[in-house]
């Protein structure tokens, strides 16, 4: 009887392990598909003149291309 119960537990652990593996693979795939969108939208402006020529000024902290080097007064808005 103990052998039969042990086999049932082993099978259940196998099913739980497989389910967890599939869920983890799905989450990783979902995360990997969203990374290129964020990386592709990341911009870099060497000077405020470049940012102004692109028509993206003023840059806020949440905008791609914002960096502290462009924000002279450190108020969260660059190239004002």
C-alpha cells in the first residue's frame, strides 16, 4: 500500500513540475517579446540642439532621450 501511495505522489509532483515549467516558459517568452520595443524606442541626444531639431523638446524624465546631462536645472525637464 505504501508503494502505491508513493507512486501517486511522484506522478503528481511530475505533473506540477511540468505545469510550472510551461508557465515559466510562457512568462519568459512574454517578457522577451516586449523588451525590443523598449530598447528600440531608446534615443540619445548629444545636445539640446539635436533634441530641438527632432521636435521632441522639452524632454521630461519619462521621455526616451532624457538624461541629466541635458537637464541644467535638474527639474525633470531637459532642453527647455
